[in-house]
C-alpha cells in the first residue's frame, strides 16, 4: 500500500515538473518559429478593424532565412514588396528596407508554430496584425 502511495506521488511530481518546464522553456518565441509564410487573420489600426480589406486581397507575410522578409496581397497601390528583418530578442524584431511599408520595431504578442501576432506604432497609431500558418 505504501509503495502505491509513493509511486503516485512520484507520478504527480513528474507531471508537475513537465508542466513547469513547458511553461518556462516552451512558451518563449525563437527566431526559427517566425521563418515561414503567415496568412492574415485580422488587422486593426488605432482600434479600427481593417481585416476585411487584407483578407480580401489574401495578405501574407513571409519571413525567411538570412533575415529575408516579403509580403504580398497588401491593399492599395503596392501589393507586394520585400526587405529584411532583424530578430532583436524573444519579444521584438525590426523590419526595415521594405518597399511601401515603414521601418518599424514590432512587439511579438504571440508566436508559436501555428499563430503569430505582433504590434507596432506608426505615426501614433497602434497596428495589430494576427496571422495563421
């Protein structure tokens, strides 16, 4: 009987350690997670929902190896462009040299294998972009 109790306690301790480790080590974005094509889910500018415009044009952002960045389907007169990005740390990255988009420092809100959300401020307006893989 005591053996069963000790085994049960060891099992609970092991599960607790696994959960703790996944929370501490598994939730931090890393540079490799951004490297893919992301399809738009929603866009807001200063609280105004612009999602329909971006979804209608099939807006995508592509983050590649060697800091390559490109986009397609942007509403307006410049639907495609390219530039570069710099991974600053686990919560920010910078995009620059991008045609028809401002050079900005983006704050990562969500980044995992399937979801990506970032914000940035341009001319006083906060932009929020949300993507799916």
